[in-house]
């Protein structure tokens, strides 16, 4: 029976996802296994399992969280999500959290005291999660992920337009 070897944080326009990566005996070939399994969901789900998904409350909340992550800042939503869903106690240091952005990983490690990893395997896993995200989070299959992405893009554009307008007026 497989057990978790580490976790991966995935941020999307619709919310945060936490995935467990199942243990693999041959660590050296793990990257190759991930790359070969990404194309087919049936193979990929043998490597990665959804642990938790937390949708954003509103478009404004999504924009705040995504913008904060791009600035390598930990929001209360992200902190609560990670603290609620990662193992606690002695187990919390046993399984690292994979993040795609090293600077965000450093902030998480310093502020939450959890081990973090950021490497090529995490990047490939994130690519696979992105490709199959709606298969893991079934409610998003009805086009809700695309709607969230579009809404976030429009809201971001509206805010930039307002900022430009304020700059032009002042």
C-alpha cells in the first residue's frame, strides 16, 4: 500500500488545492514516472491524490489571495488552509510541502515552520495537476474554473484601469 511522501500546494483562480504525492521506491526515476503519467489522468491519479480544496469566497478574495502569492506573501486564507490540512505534530515535519515558487516556499518555511521543497519534480507535478485539476475537483468541470479565470482576469484588468485613471487624474 502506498503512503504519502510529500504534499504539493496548487493555487488556482478558483481556490487552493492540496495534493499528496504517493511514495515511490525509486526516487531517481520519480521525475520520469511523473512526466510519463501526466498525459493520462488514470495514470496521474496513481501518483497524486487530492487531499483538500478550498474555493475562494468571492472574486475580490481570489484576486487578493493570488496577488499576495505572486508577491510571496502568506494570506490568512492560505495560512488557515495549510494549517488545517497538513499533518500536525511530529508528522508535520516528516512530509515536506512542494511549492512551485521558491520564494513563496521560503516564506512558508519561515512563517509556518514547515519543510518545503521546490524542484523539477514539483514543477512537473504542478503541470500535471494543472492539466487534470477539474478531474480532481469535479464541481469545476462544468466550466467553473474557466469562469473563475476569466472573472479574475477581468477584475484584475478593471483594477489596473482604475489605478491608471487615478494616476492620470492626480
